[in-house]
C-alpha cells in the first residue's frame, strides 16, 4: 500500500471515531415517523426518478 492509501484509511477510522457519539445521540433522539411521512418520501423519490429519466431521455 502507498502512504496516501494508508493515510486515507487512518483518516477514515478517525472520522468514524469522532462521529460515533453524534450517531448515538441522533439514533436515540430521532423524531418518530408520523402519518403522512411515507407519502412524502414516496413523492420525493418519485420526483428523483422522474428527473433521472428526463436526464437520460435528454441525452439520447
């Protein structure tokens, strides 16, 4: 392995170590899903899918 790859692995591990407390906090204190949340998610995902399809068709 090159020294840049080793440095990248070390930086990735350090990032995980520093972000672990934030992950634990947000997983404990996250807002619970309510009625209508899934409809909003499906709407947003369908908008992204339509945008990708539009971009694919515009390239042809």
